[in-house]
């Protein structure tokens, strides 16, 4: 009888894991922040996401997407990113 109960519990756990395998089910949160990121690196940022501690994660952060990497940065760097974006000159092609 105990084997049936253990098997049923194991099957239930596996089913829950499979059913919640959505990308938002288990968040990947920033745990530490980089405060000093070189401007050259910041210029390479394609986009950024905002992590809020009011959600599933414990700290506020900016998630910077640079090429195939993600960097966790201090939220105050958002102002620097916006300034760099405004000052970015479009490429002129002849």
C-alpha cells in the first residue's frame, strides 16, 4: 500500500512540473547587480527589461540584453541608457 501512495505522489509531482514548465512559471531573477558598466558596453545594449521586487523577484534591477548575454544592472543605469539612446546618431549610408 505504501508503494502505491509513494508512486502516486511521485506521479503528481512530475505532472505538476511538466504542466508548469511555462517560461514564466519559474522566474530567473537577478540576485546581484553590476553598478559600474563601461559606456562602450552600455552602447551595445539592444534592449532592457525591468525587474521589480514587487513581483516574483527580491530586488529591483535592469536586465540588459547584450548580444547573447544578460547583465543585471542597478536601476539607476536606466537614465544613462536613455541618454545614450537619445544621443545615438543614426548611421548614414551612401
